[in-house]
């Protein structure tokens, strides 16, 4: 705009008048205190605008995160010299090949230039930051939530795998609701033995024991606290906060855990979320049983797993199939509800196998070894 004003001023000068800017070829007028010429001001302003644009592009953060293919880990192998899944106190059997879990990378604090680079690359996608970081939620809170989900996926995988192998489970109080009938009687981690005279052999038994009860009724609960002798207490049931559930409310969340005399530990740093459960469960079974699940093949996969062995869909499947193929996988286990998205993004050379349960995944791996057809996406 300054250049236009200078040109307009020059056009309105009197006939025969001398234009001092035109008289000097240099960018500085020597007779008037070294003032910048029109060309000089144009250069200065243009440079300033470019500098501002560059600084904004480099340092101004956009409200998006970048998602892309993340690291993959062989659940039968080691990471940094540490076994991903280690079983102590029980016989294990040799394995071969890979059962590789996949991840999605998430890059936060993305600058304008970085976001443009991610978008142009075609390898990454941008998503609104609020989808991953809720308003008022700190980065540390998000990290802790992801860690909890990852820990739950490990526990669910262990329970599902050992239940498949016929091992017993125990039921613990995962959480106790403050101010509920169970509060100040039970604590998180207590083992539930009986509820309303029903033996608790699985978390579903707690719900069964409360079916048909009403608020105000008194029931008994038998539990064990930190290895102490079992004890029985009476609880008066409260109103269920869920209006769709008329039964009495006890105020605890039960959870199944393996009840075995040996230890299954999973060690993997800097990974969060629930989607590694299926691959953990398969690796545990492979180590505890004779024979080899994949027989030297490179199999990758994903899927959240429940304690009963159901495989649930996950996010980021389009990035995970890419990461798996780049890591050398030739087969990918896909949760059934993720099949369409996986098929649209799968690179050449990667066979997609549809699974909806741990049983189905085990059958599919046996069929792959025997060169039989498998359910595909």
C-alpha cells in the first residue's frame, strides 16, 4: 500500500517540478539526512512482512495434532534388551516369527509450517486437538489416562489368554464409589468372594447377585483385604444413579484378574491406549503352549480385548497397516469393525485377516499355517 501512495503522490506533482526520489539512483537521499527512498521503504516493508510470515509459520501453533504411522513392537521379542512379555514361575515354550503390535504417532504443538508439511506429505493426517485433549485437561492428565488404558489392556490380555488356557480368575473391586454403601467397607483391590450369598467367580456374577434387589434392602458381602482372612459385612443398598437400573446400588466396579501362582509381566515404555490387547494375549498364549502360533511368519495386528476375549475396534487403523508393512509384516489381524477402513488403506503385500475374538484370531493363525482360507476384509 505504501508503494501505491508514493506513485499517486508523484502523479500529482506540479509540471516542471523536480521529483527528489527520481533524482537519486540510490536507495538513500544524500541531501536529506539519509532518508530511505521509495524503493528502500518497499524493500524494508517487504522484508518485514516476510519475516513476520516466517516467524508466524515457525512459532504460531495451530489447534491441530498430526497423526501418522507409529513404532511397532514384536510382543514375542525384546525392546532395548528387555523382553516385552516375561513369564516367571511357569514353563514356557520356544516361539518363532513375530506377533507385532502397532501404534499411531501423535504430534502435538504443531506449527503452521509443520501442519502444511504434514498435510502435503500424504503420510499424516491433521485432526482437531480437542478430540485428543479435552478443554481444561492438561497434557499430564491425558498421558495418565493413556497409561491407565494401556495397563488395563495388559490386564485384560492376561485374563483373556489365561482364561482361554483354562486358568481360574479372581474378582477384585477395581473402584469404590465415594459415599456409596461400599465406601469405608471395601477398598480398591479387595477380592470379592460372595455378594448376596452368590459365589463370585466372574465379574458378571456381581450383577447377577444384585438383580432383583431394591434400594433400602440389606445384603451381605464377603471379601478379602490384602491377603487377610475373609470377612463378611452387611450393606444397605442405595438408589442406582442410573435411572434405567432399578436394582439396588452397592457402589463398586468389579474386575476379573488372573488367579495363578506365576507372574506374567509386560514391559513397554512410552506407549499408551488400549489397542495392544489382542497382540499381548496371543503372545502370552504362544509362550505358554507347545507349538508356534505363527511358525516363523511376520504377523501384525491391533485390537482392544476384553477379559472375555472379545476384540473391539480401535482408532488409527489406516496408519497402523502402513506401519506394519514397513516393519516387514505380511499379515495383519484387523478388528471386524475396522475392516472397511483397513482395506482402503492397506499397502500392497499385506494380507488382512478379520477377527472379532481371541478364539477367532487363534483359529485364523492356525489356518494361515495350514494354508487354509481365512476371513478377510
